[in-house]
C-alpha cells in the first residue's frame, strides 16, 4: 500500500494518535477516507472519459477509412465502365 510497510504504518498511527488524541482520530480518519474515495472517483471518471475519447477516435478513423474505400470503389467502377464503353466502340 503506497510502498509503506506495516511498521511504518504503525509508527504513523501512533504519532497521529499522540498528536490528534483518541477523540479526534476517528473523525480525521473518516475525513481522510472520504478524501481518498473522492480522489479515486474523480480519477476513475477522468480515466473513463479518456477511454471514451480514444474509442470515439477509433470509430472516427474507421468511418473515414470506410468512406475512402467506398470512394475508391466508386472511382474504380467508373473507370471500368469507361473501359467497357470504349471496348464497345
């Protein structure tokens, strides 16, 4: 957990208990928990937004490539029609 071992966590807890006292420590712990939860929520929302944006870019590229390929097919069809008309003459 954040590169902190059990011994370091215990030292931090004892120092917090001495500084804040037994009455305020649960309040501070709850506030800290809420802060971490909000941070994780915001981080996940940002990640989802970035993932969605990337997915939309992929779809956009697929649509563009499909449009280009359909245009090329149309051009080839026209060229082949011209060739067949020329062969008929």
